């Protein structure tokens, strides 16, 4: 159990060094592809309300959502950038 906690902390600290995933809503078509590919469930999309929410506490900054987005509406910004 202790090993799992340490691994989780290590992964989170490495992810935080990469920055945060941000979303540009004027480009997004709210297709939900990013939410489907996200392995941690960090992204939720509501097509009807045209909203996309990123849970930065869960996000590992792996970049899969960025690669999957057909409109390039997601990107990783260095920590301290706007969300």
C-alpha cells in the first residue's frame, strides 16, 4: 500500500512539472473524443450545454486528449497559465 502511495505521488509530481491541460472553448466542437480517450476520467464534456471540464487533480498530462482532439482545442500550458 505504501509503495502505491509513493508511486502515485511521484507520478503526480512529474505531471505537475509538465504544466496543466487547458481548453479553448471557441475552437472546441464538444465532440467528447478527449473525454473518451482520457484514462483517468479527468475530462467531462456536455454537448448540450457546450461545456468541457478538466479535473486537474486527476489529470496526468499524458497528452492523449491533445493528440485526439480534431480541432486542437486542448494544450498543455506551463504551470501558472490560465485555465
